[in-house]
C-alpha cells in the first residue's frame, strides 16, 4: 500500500495565489521530499482565488495523485493566512508543515523541521540563512520580529518565514480561534509550550512576483500588532497624559512670560502656540487612527463572517462540492475561453 493512502502523519499546507508558473516544480519537489521521509503524508494545496491557471493545475495534480495531493479551492482571494487556516481545517496529519508556493522555501528543508518535532517541540520555526528579499523587506521584518518577541515572550528570530512545523494540538487550538485577523506564527506561539528554530535556505523568487504590495504589507503589520496585544492602546493614554502635562507646563510658562514681558511678547509667541497645537493635533489623529484599527477589527469579529469560503475540495477523483450554487457559477466561468 502506498504511503499516502493511510491516515497521514505529515500534512503539508501550501497557500497558492497566482503561482501557476511555480506549481509544477513545487508539486514534483514536494512529492519527492515526502516520499523520501517515508511516512504517510498529504499535500494540501489551497488555491486562494488565483486568477491564473493555478486552480486547474491543483485540480489536475490532485486527480493524478490520488490521496497524496488534496486541493482546497477557495472561491476568491482571502489572504495568505486565511488560506493557510483553510488548509489546517482540512489537514489530518499529526504534524503540519506550512510553506510558500513560490519555491522561496525549498521543500528539501522540510526534514530539518521534523527533527525537533520528533524530540517533543510543539512549534518549529525557521530562520532564513541568506534571505533573498529587498532591503526594505528585511528591515521591516526585523522591526516586527522584535515587537512580537516582546509581546508573546517567545523568542523567535524570523516571523516572516512561513516554512514552519506544528504539532496537531497546536493546529486544533488555532482552529478554535475565531478572530478574523490572524497572523499564524504568532497565534501558534501563544499556544506552544516548547519551540525551536532551525536554519533553512531561502531562494530568490524566480517566477511571478511578490503578492505583497506596500499596502498589503502595512495591513499585515497592523494585523500582527492588533492580534497580539492591546498594549499600544495603553501607550496612547500614557503618551496622551505626558503630552497633556507638557502642554500644561507650556501654558504656565507662556502666562508667566506674558506677565513679565507684557502683551507684546505674547503676540509674538503666537507661533509657539501654533506649534504646540499641531503637536496635539498630530497625536490626536494618530491615536484616533490606532483606535480605529482596533474598532475595525472588533467590527469584523462581531460580524463574524467566515474567514474563507470553500468552493470545492478535490482529492483523487472525488470532488466534494460544498457550495453548489457557486460551483455551477465557477464551471460556467471555466468554460469561457
Ligand atoms: N499568498 C496567498 N494569498 C495572498 C497572498 C499570497 O495565498 O493573498 C501566497 C502566495 O501564493 C505564496 C505565499 O502566500 O505561496 C507567500 O506570498 P509571497 O511569496 O508573494 O510573499 P513574500 O514571499 O513576498 O513575502
Ligand atoms: Mg515569497
């Protein structure tokens, strides 16, 4: 009996968004690696509403590799982390490994992650040895890593690298979380007891381009910040009181000067007042923006919309259509040239 027919021990979860050029090589390399590990496995490929041929390639791969590859097709783009969660919900393995579809995380590094798991770790992160990303990306993620380390108390060096392994219990815990903005590595660490990190190689993206535009990155950073802590809110009131105190001192100073030097001095000091005013305005706007970030997320959580919407799950020759109406729409779309 081949390894993947039994209940899998290892599940790979791969989010895919417009990666048609990378998929054939990805599938080939992942299959080789999983076969070499020699334990029952499944490769779950989640199509995050790609607009290229990715869905079709995943469908074909799932049909050709009965049981070894499972395609989860979301009906539109929900974002990388929602896609990974959809993959988690589908996964059955004792150990779940996530990686990117763009081959920046070489699948050959997967066995390295499994060693610490077998020694009892709940979460195994990875550090990119020779990170192949732009200067801006490297600096922004260094900043993020520091923040996350402070707030979760878990020491990990590279939160940006999605080549990670999780034990089943951590996956189950994450699936119980219902907040809409999730950042998986941080969420996992808030449940993990024992964690470890391994060094992995990082390749340059050869096909297609990064799916994270400047704005999407900013969005991700806010997700990360608000999902892990409400500390910035407290910081706001602290900064607010400090500034209010300073403002009080300033007005006292201005009043004294006015009394000593007379009204003429005060009229010339008008720009000082303006500058103070602008400081306060700026801080207020900043504070309101940050409050808005939290309120926006509360709003989304209260609405409790599903994080993703599965259109179809393809495994072997069976497809289990979960949303029939959408499926019929999709099939008409696929018939178009
Ligand atoms: N991805 C996704 N949905 C999105 C954006 C990205 O599923 O909305 C996938 C993408 O296909 C890739 C992974 O997430 O497998 C990481 O994306 P990308 O390589 O563009 O990010 P970067 O390496 O630039 O951080
Ligand atoms: Mg990438």
